[in-house]
């Protein structure tokens, strides 16, 4: 499955249009867009695509759009990113139906939440799971083994050592908004 990310280990996560623009000349094939204003999304995704970049759009963080399966349908059909990231199973299911990469965001809050997540993952079967925070190597390995789904680690990854630990624990890639970690 990591071949779908072209083997890319670091997925730079942009909050603002200027950050997306800065990534256009980078060696990265994939980037994460952490929301933004609904009116800007199509232009940003099209701009990235025109530079050979694939955008993974975080559906839960879009200003002006409700986070449900109808919004996912709109994003898939009208904005056409490479994939959507969401905490919501209905958004992930609709993304898969539209043939885009579906990334289920999973917050590691406590053991009960983790156990409930496993049953949801069994039902929805996303292409990837984004585990947050991504600085808990033992749990990254557990989620990968138990789900059988490739893992992306994100959240609180602040150093190269954090990147190494997440990848060594079994993550296929990491997401980060820290520019100092945006190295190919």
C-alpha cells in the first residue's frame, strides 16, 4: 500500500495556501491539506495537480462545509483530491465508493476508544489509518498488526527521532506541519 504514496515517508501537512505553494517545487508527490476555506479548495488542489502533486484533503477541517457523507461526495466529485482524511466512518465509506484514497483518522485517547475503533475499522476498511498522536510507537505497531491496514503517524511529531521511531514501529509514513521535518 505504501506504493500508493510512491514510497514517500514524510507527508508535509499544509495549513495555508502559501504553504501549499511552497510545496509545489518540493520533491514530494503527496501533501496533506489541513482544511481551509471551501472557496479556495478547488483552486489549491488544481494548482497542486498542475505541478504533479497529489493532495490528501482533511475533510473534517474545511471551513464552510459540514463533515458528513454528502460533503464527502461533493469533495470527491467536485474538488477531486487524491484522497480524504476523516474521523468519520461515513466520510471514509463515501470516499472509498468514489475510488479515492480513504484515510481514517484515529485518536489514541484511551484503551476503550481504541477498542471501539477496531470494530469501526473492520467495518469500513480504510486504505490507511492515521494514528494520532504519532509518538506512541508501541500502539502504532499494535494498530498495524491488529487491523492489517497501513499506518500513517501524525500529531506531536516534532523531531527526526520521532519520525524514525514512528517508521521503525511500522508506520508507512508520517504527517507533519513542521517545515524542518519536510525532507524527502
